[in-house]
C-alpha cells in the first residue's frame, strides 16, 4: 500500500477536486436525462433604487431539483411580502428549469413557519442543532 499523507487545512482547489470526483462517480449511475439537469447556479435578488441588494435567493439545480442554499431578506423588508415574492420567483424558475421539487433547510430561529405557510413540507429535522434549536429540512413539489 502506498504511504498516505493527510491534510486538514486544504484550499479551495482541493475542495473543488473532491467535488468534481464525486460528481464523476455519481454520473455513471444517472440517466442521460438526469445528467442534462446538473448544477446550474441560480440567483434572484431584490434591490432598492440606489442599487443596494436588500434580499435574495441563491442555489443550484441538479437532478430535477432546485436546491435553495441561501435566502436572505434585509430586516427592513421582512413582513412585507418580499420573501413570498422571491420564493414564488424561485418556484417559477424551478418549473422553467423542469425541476420536480425544491429543497431547502432552515433553523428554528429563522423561518420554518414561513416555508410551511408557502406549502413546504418538513421531511427531516435535527433537534438541538445548534444547541437549543432545531434544524429543518423542507421540500415542495412543483
């Protein structure tokens, strides 16, 4: 066996290499149809007249699913329907990209009730992560 070296402080190049190798491995198990829907980045933003970004959603599509990675709204706009509008735009984009579902996660101190009110279902949760809170995994079929 070759002598192995381990490194816990690698850079972005290493992380990209590992991601790429896992994608290559996974591709051999996916249909051509699924492969056609791999990893398109999305970003939807809202900004004011001065060009300041006041909220947005980022994520990516893969295997007919839109994964919402980050969803943020400036506190000055919360409770005014801006989040609903952004989420609706993400859902419309998911349909346009031929996604069958949207997946996201949130913490109990963030917005689980907001997502539930928009038709998202909890499919998993981790209690006491972070300590004293709950981490929710949600999805909505579109």
